[in-house]
């Protein structure tokens, strides 16, 4: 066949067009003529659109037998060259790209950096030797390929996947890494196909195993029930989680946790240990409205908790998938299965990336769709566009997610897949891209920028969190200094040290209260704060500000003594709070009748005053009396204040507290605390938790405290556990 190519094309574009024509059994001229027959657009986009058209037609044919093309190696080589041709379709683009690469290498040589990324891939050390002066693909080309074939990436999270795969190669994807990634995907598919179904479980036609651990060739999985532990096999599918306890010869019948039900259910990390002690943070707990207690599963590891985090992300992804289908009412079996297939492919890509990166596993959210967008504030916009794109899904297209799963022999007996076999002809559909591609791209880009801002903000916050208790206390004292500096100013105003300012403050307060301008006053305060922040933004004060905290030069012994004093201070504060709360309880339950009568009388008086006199007049009287009390300084006033304070302190100290008995929890006390009844005390009814009396005295548990109302008044004390 005669192969003629348009002028001005780059060398890689010429090669891709010729290989596409050979694959389609036609000529390049024929492809160009067919493209120009339906093309209408800007002249500047002509060559890139030509590459997109020829690539879509070729991928349509290759995806019909994608497993064979991956095994032969033609899929990886051709699709990688397609990304290069899409990135540099013309000679000018190719020359510009080469100049940019040369400039980046020159800058790297002149400014060497020893900074290593925390998520470098397994090939980070040998990659520079393999890809020296070799072409590489960029992020946009990778995402474009993912929009055509959701095998190496999904368009929704393709940019996050690309960042993870290229963390060690300066955000450029080289062919060895790309080919290795596809090879690991193929191995992962074959590994999942070999897994046995759970014992005595009839799986649905569209239910497929996504992850298995606890077998003889994998790491252990342990289920905890109270103080007992049961090793077994854990299997995850796109509908449920199965656990099979290990028996003497084989596994016992599987316990099914249905993740597809529209009920209240959750999964979260938890710590476990011997005899129930939370020592090792390597477990997950599944809680559901159908279960009386949580389903606790541990993933033992020597060092980190990456296995637990991996399982937690996978189970959460399946739960979010079914919540997504229920929330957006995806009732069509073909649309629902397409979303299942895209989720399954995302999990397979995550498995492949973990095999490539054994030492430092990647963040699972970079490969999972729902786990990524569920935690971001604007992620719901992407999910809405995703649900809208499912309405125009082309399930019969060979490059759709459901068709790819079928062609790699993952979904052999799936009913939706069988229905999807009857699809449109190639002349009708060439591209698998959704119709709302631009809206999806805009929403994803917005979420991506938001994720970058959140990561930067979290990084700055983590720097502060790394400080010790002592440094954190010093930082806190430094941050509250501006508020401390404002306290002397208020004291000067109240003490009439600035008479003109004091009179102005009194007049303003009286006017605001009398005219009921409280809302306007708050609005004025907010506008003043806006003015201060706008001025700081204009002058870029925040960029030039850094809090400097001076720490005293102390020895180790001094630090230990200071820490001991700090703990004593905290303990004293806790004791003071406990005693104060117990005295309030004593007044409320009339354990001190005289004090209760005094409080009742005061409350009745306040109630009468509030019922008769308008509130604004009461506030005005309080303002005038507060400033009038400090108007005439002298020893007589000070003596009067000191006498009043001593009387109030004596009255407070004479209140007896309700005794406290600290007991260790047991199953009986837990059961008693769940029983809610009403406790009648001194003619009043309080909704407290009741415990059946075990002695002649009436005993009640009120919010975890064992109260003995019949015990005579006792001096304040706190029992130490």
C-alpha cells in the first residue's frame, strides 16, 4: 500500500499514522481523507485532531483483543507513541519540546538538588540509566489516553495517577515505567482470576474478587471476637467482604458483610492488642446497623500499617461506589456495571502500582475514584458530572471499561457484559470519550488545585504538630500575647485612668443598648476587621510574618522538673474543675439545703426583675453600676470589695460535694449504664441512668458518677483512681 503523509508532521506522528494505517489495513492518505471529510475546526488544531482521530480508530480495533495485544507488547509501544504524537504532532511542536527538555536539563545541571521524594518508585535508582535522552510523555497526553482507554488510567483521576507514577522522574512518563505498569496490570488480573471463591457462597454473576489475604501464600489476617482471636482468609469483592475462619483441614463457612446495602454502615481504623489492649494500630472495624457489635479484623505487620491502610481504602471504595449508585439513582444495569468496571480497574491499577513500589507504597486515593473525591469539599461536583456522563455511556464500545474487563477474561459470565456485546458499529462510534468531557475536565482541575492547596496547608500544620508539649505551650503563650496586651487597656478604662475615653465608652455602650443597635455595632466591628485584613493582604504582611518563640536554655534536669511542674498544674486544674462541678451538682440535688435555698431565692429575684423590667434597662443599670463602683478610689471601697469577696469565697467553700466512688468497669456495670430510667430525688425528677441498688442505701449512677444521696454531708474531696 502506498503510504503518503501530510507535510509538517513530526517524525513520531508520521510513524504513528503509518502504524495506525497498517493496523486498520488502509493507507495514511485514506485516513486523512476520512478525517477531513468530517472535520470542522480551527487550523491550529488540525494535526492534533488528526492524531486523536487515527488513534481512536486504531484503539477501537486493538481493544477487541486487548489481552493479546498486551501480551505481544504492541499495545504498550503503540499507545506510548500515540501519547508522544499527541504531545508533539508537528515539527514545530517537536522542536519546541526538545528545546524545553534541553533547558530543563541545563537548569538541573546548574542547580543540583539532593532532595528525594518520599514516594519514589522502585525504579528510581536505575531509571536515569534507562531513559537517558529518551522521549517521555507528559501529563495531558496521559490523561487524554485515559479518556480513550480506561486501562492505564481513568480520566477522572488520571492526573493524580500520573503524579504518583512519575514522582521520581520529574513528572515525565518514560516507556520502561509505562511498560512495567502495564505488565503488572496483566499479572494482577491473572492473579485475581486464580483466587478461589469463599466457602459455601453463591456469588452473583457480576461479582468478582478484588483482593484476598490470609491464605498460605499471603500474609496473616486475624479476626478478634472479645478476647478470642481467629486467623482466616479475607476476600473482598465489588459487593461484599467475606471472612473464613481457618479450620483444622480447611476453611469454615464464610461470614458475609454486605457492602452494597443502603443502610448505615462504616469502616474505620482501630488499634488492637493482647487482652483487648489498644497497643497496635493495625486493624479495621466494620460497623453496621445489622450487627450488634463491630466486626474487628487485624492485619499483623512488623513495622508500618500499610496493609491495614490498603484494605481500609479498598473496602471504603466499594462502600462509596454503592452509595454513589444509590445517591444518583443509577438504575440502568449497563450504566451501573460500567461504573463497577471502572472501579474494578482502578483497584487493579492500585495493585499494580503497589507491586512496582514495594518499599514505599503509593497513596491509594491516587488510583481510586470515590475515595479521592469523597474527602474534598468540591469533589461532589466531579461526582455529579460523572453521574451525568454515565447517561451517555457506550457500553458496547470495545474501549469501555466493561468491554476491557470482558476482553481480559475478568468478566466471563456477567449478564450486563453479555448484553453489552451488541454495540454500535465502528462507523458510528470511534471515540469512547464522554459527551460532557469539558465539564468533567473543568471540575477535575478545580478539585486538583484545591487538593494542592490543602496539601500545602497540611504540610505547614504538620510542622507545628511535630513540636513537643513544652514547645507547644510556649507557642500557645506567644500566640495569646496580643490578647494579654489588650487587658491593661480595659483595666485603664474601667479604672477611670483615662477619664475622656471612659466617658466615651460609657456613652457609646448606653446609646447602643438603648437604641438597640447591637446588630449595627457587630456589623461595624466586622467591617473594622475586614479593613484590617484587607490592609494586611495589600501589604502582604502574612508572607513576611513569622512567629519567633524564645525557649529558655535548660538542662535535662531542668526540663524534667519543668515538665513535672506542668503536670502538677494540669492535675490541680482538673481537681478544681471536678470539685466545682460536684458543688454545682450538690446545689442542684439539694445536698446542701441552705445553699440551695439561697440560690433559689436569687433565681426567683432575677426572674421577677427580668419579667418586669425590660432587658435593655437592666443592661444599662449594670453598665452604670460597674463604672460607678470604680469611680471613687479609696481604702474604704477596697475594704468593702475584699469583704464581699471573702464572704462569697466562704459561702462557696462551705458547699459540700457529692461523694465520688471510682470503680473499675465490668460487663455488669456496662449493662447497667445502658438502662435508662428516671431517678426521683427529693420530690424532683431527673433523667439519669439508674442502677439497681445492691445495699440498703439508694445508689444511682449519674453520667458515670456513683451518687449516694442518703450519705450525710461530707467535706469536699476527690478520690484518686
